[in-house]
């Protein structure tokens, strides 16, 4: 018995590319790609599927799932004439989150109306967000279904459709980006000060820099200084102050950080009024550590815990609609607190 000689990776890629182009000639499929995006790596073929010899979907990827930085994939599908269809949008987003080893259960999910421009035409769609770093958008255009999934990329979506000649260039062999190797950890420095407050200051500072970098192209955000030692010190301090096991202390610290970063994103008074921001941070620290659970912002603090599902009976907030209502209740509680302090 004879075996076919094993082919090199570039031969396999070329063979797959040629097979795709032949299938597209039998039944053309306009393939959507990002239009005018020079801040991302060049697009390359991410994958494709066929049904009875005709192409049913093609995905184009920008960046790589296993390296830091922005990453986007655009999938164009035509399900007519097949017995298959796209799964739920959340399922597609969770699939890519798993590839990056992000926990879908650790972030808040929120759906809303969205829109995308395709060949200069605005098309309505559904937008689904998972935390602050992941989102997916799906729309329909004639008999096409277009799905965009993105990580650490925040921009209005403009697409154009391409045909055979341009697709040939797109599917040319592109070397895969090198695997990311994390830099060796720096020598930890001794923590000088209260670790809870130091951690909050570093996280909010890094978050502001990231937001400026994404919107205005400012300096690239720096990771919080001495991060591993600072995070560890805050957990140990929390465990000591609140008499919690380390695993529970870690979750409590994460819930605290999530609330303050969300306030920075969603509450103008937190960003713009230093006095109120400092007071809100102080009360959040007192509430989190248990040193003073009856702070004036207790209603807002409890609303955040219910929103995060960390209180008994909070499972009703798992649905997107309930999460949206919980978000409104939490922001309203903080706004009431703001009014009391502005009198």
C-alpha cells in the first residue's frame, strides 16, 4: 500500500486557496472586508466552508488570536440552498473568547441595535458586547449574512465587498504572525502604601490611557506598575481585613475594580469631578473591606453587587434585558448619591 507524500504547509495553503477560488467561480459570493482600515494588520483568509461544491461562508481575519493587540474577523455567509445556518451571535463571540482563553462568564453581556456600512450603504444589525474588550455585530444584506467579531478594537464598521481578482490577493500565502512570548516578569518592588488604593489608582490610570489611545491615538497604555506584587498584596490585605479566604478575597477585589472602571467609563461626574471621584473611591474601599459597610453610597454598592450576581437571588440578572435594567438601577443609585453631595 502506498501513501501520498506529506505536503508542506505552503502547498496545503495554496491547494486550499485554489479550491476556494474554483468554488467561487461556480457560485460567486461577495466577500466582505474592512474598508480603509490602516491601523490593523492586513487581512488574510481565516477560513471557508462549502456546501455541494458552492462556497457557503468565508471569513477574513485581521491580526492574530494568540498575540496581543487588536483583532477582528469578518465572516460573509450565504445560507440559502444549504441545510445549515449561523448559530446565535453569542455562540460565535464565545467561541473566539475561548480561543483567547477569556472567560465569558466573567464579563457582563449587553445587546443593542447596531449598524454597519457595506459598500457605502448603512445596514442595521444587532450588536452584542461582552465586557469592555469584546463585541460582535451581525447584519443581513439581501441574501448575505455578515458577522463581525472584534477584540480590543473600537471603531465604526465600514465594509466593502470584493470579488475574484482581489480575493486572489487576499488568499495569497501570508506567514502567520509569530507566537507571542510574554516578557519575563520584573523584579517585584516592595509595596509602599495601602495596596487597595494603590491598585485602584494604577488600574484607573491604565484604563484612562487605554481609552485615550483608542479614541485619540495618544501614548500606548502602560501596564500597571509592579502589577503581580500589587495585586497579591491587595488580596492578602482584603483577606485580613474582611476575614475572607484568599479565593473569596480575590473575587471581591475584582468586583471592586470592575465597579470603579465601569464608573470611569459610564459616569461623567466620576471622570470630571475630582472631589466626587475621590469620595466615591474612598467609600467603595470602605465598603469592600468591611471597615465601614454603611457608607452613604451603600445603595449603589449593593446595586453593583446584585448586578454582578454576587448576592443571593441575583441569578435573574443573567438575561441581557435584566442586566440592562440592573445597569440603569446602579447608575441611578450613584446619581442620587451625587445629587446629595452637590446640594
